[in-house]
């Protein structure tokens, strides 16, 4: 699913108005109806206080208040009217006046008496934020900023209309911005790119996308480098198995993992690879790992290095469709030399994770030797080591885009809404997963999943999108079963099959 900029969203609205055709105020009505439907799912038994601005976001709020009144809900409206209302907001203001609405018109936010705010705190209301919309491109002005400060100070549940007031749709938050801290955001048609940044979680809360039937033609024809991955995209990528298939149809994978004291990483990656459908898996590991792997992962073949505790050489790599390196590696000089050797002789996509990423950071120039189509899976600190400096998430995405294009490789910047950065200069935000996956071993599980997908013949781009979605989906199922606190990466692996059962049920 595409993510558009604020400017593109505005053009999308206008295109829909012209080509649907539909009047702008009727489109506003449709948005208000979709918002109210989701709002009453979230808060079926609450009263509401709606804060409205003078623009079209305020017009949404006025329409929402009217629809709530028509649903026999208790609603109060505060309209911050520092300038003339937009035409559609004026229409909805006039419509609201026809009902018995509690309406307070405010021309100077600082003039509101303290007793009024105390009254709000004493009432059991959910606050609706409809002050400022997606078109905002500079910090909230003084009157609105004062209003936002007071709204946040109530510490009540706040639901934002489309976007929290004061938050930019596209740009990163600046330290001086004043932004509504919403409990939930109900956004129209598509999420905004800013929703995927960690620091903005404090403002958006949980967010929900509601459909308002904007033009599908515009969506298809309009280019963007930004996407978010939904189950529909994964459904289009997934390839069901032929009933006449044999193990040779699903590839042969090599996993180079483990070291003394870190064999768990090899076990997790191997088991995840097998659970994700690979035809044949061979694990190359130090000699200390033989008994462990043969006992815990009997389905995998094991080939051991001559060294007892670490890697001393690399195996023959010519027979494999995909190779993964890094889980459980000690970051020695010998391992660094082995990694360089692998880059020179491997001509299939690799999954590069954990210890191998940290070794790669010793010499950034080695990126140009990484086999084309390879997938690198750094978490924030690993990427910062690779970059040689501490970066914001947005800066990491920009540098990953540069490297992906330059070297023909792909990055999965792990975290909430992992950013999948592809060599075609697009970024895809993953939408599955939860904080219960923030445990050692979860990344090894992702490595195994990616290795299996590559070995089965999914393109590197497909695997880079499919892998994090499958990983997060299994994590969500594990959290449902065990809780985020108690779930383990091994529980996550056991839930990989749930994904395949669920996707096959909807084909």
C-alpha cells in the first residue's frame, strides 16, 4: 500500500472530487462517518468533547460532532476561531447550529478561564482533536500551541482526527514542536509517513486507517517511494506448494552460524529456516556445535569446521541457492577474513546479520563486495556501527537508500515498523510484530526465515518484504498465546506455521 505526502494527499482529495464526482463537503461527510464508526468501536459508552480549528480539519470535527449528536451521544464542541472558517467548515458549523449542540466559540485561547479547564478534567469525556490537519508545515502558532498544551495537560483520552494537531505528515518532529499527545489516531485512507517513526508514537498512540473511498485511479497512477506492507501484498507474493513438489523444488540453503557459548543463535536460525519451508538446510558451524545441532535440529545436516570454538575457514558454497552468515559469530580477525573470502566467492544472495554485520562495519568499503541482492538486517546500533556515527531513524533510512542503490543490496532496519529499504529506491514499512520480540534470538529467527525464502526462489525483494511480515505475524501470534513479556523466540518459531495456515485460508 502506498504512502503519500501531504501534498499528494491534498491532490488525491481534489482528484476524487473532480472524477468521482463528489463535492468537497460530501467527501468531508464521508470522512466524518468513517471516523465516527471507528470511534464508537473504541469508545462505545463515552461522552465527547471536540476541539475544532478553523480549517478543514476543524470542519471534519464539526461534522463528527453532529453525527455523534445524531447517534444520541453527549457532545460538546469548542471551536477555536482565530480566523474565518474554511468554506466546508462553515457549512458544517451551520449544520451543527441546527441541532441542540453545546458550542463554545473561542477567539483567544489564552483567555479561557482556568475553571473551564478544571470542569473538563472533572468530566468523563473523551477528547477529539480536530484542530490542525495534514497540511501543517510549520510549528503550531501561539494560540493553537496554547490550546494544545492545555489539551495535553488534561491527561484524558484523546482521539486525533486524521493526524495529531501539530504533527507533520512527512517531516521529522523538531524539538520545539507543540503536538497533541493522542491516545489514538483515526486517519483517513492511508497512514502518514511520520506515523512510522518511533519518537512519534507518543503523539499518535495506536492508529487506525479508515477508508473514505478516495480515487483508486489516482492511487494507481501516482508514484511514491514509500509503502507499508499489508497482508494483501504478502498474499500476492506467497506461492502455494504444488501437490507434486519434492524437496528439490524448495532449495538448498547454507547457514553459517554459531560459536562456543553462542550455539543458541545457530539453533534458532536453523529451526526458523526449516519452519519457513526450505527444502534442504546445511549448517556450517564450529566443531563444538555438532552434538547440539544434531540433537536440537535433527532435520538439518551439519558440517563442522576444523576449529572447536570458532570458524577457521569457509566451506564450499557452490551448491546453495542462498547463504546466511552472522548469527552467533565471534567477531575475531579470523572471522573478518572469512567474511571477505565469502564475499569474493559467493554469487548468490546472502543474508548478513549479527556478528557478520559488526565485522562488516570494520571496513565500510566492503559493502561494494557484498553479493548483489543480499539482505542486511541491522538493528539501530548495528547500522550506526556500519555508518560510523549515530544517526536518527530518518537518517538511517536515507543512508540505507543510498547504499542499496549504489551496491544493489537491500536493508531491513529492524524495529517497530521495520523499514525495508530496497535497491529500487523504495522504502516499505512492515506492519506486524510487537515489543515481545525485543529479546535476544528474535533476529536469528528472522535470518532463518529470510534464508528459507531466498532458497525457495523468492526474489531478494520479495524475501525482504515477506520475511519481516512473516516474522512479525508469528510474533503477534506468540504474544497472543504467551503474552509479550513471557514469549520467547522459540515460541515465535512455533507460530510460523500459523501464518501459513491463515494465508492459505484466504487464498
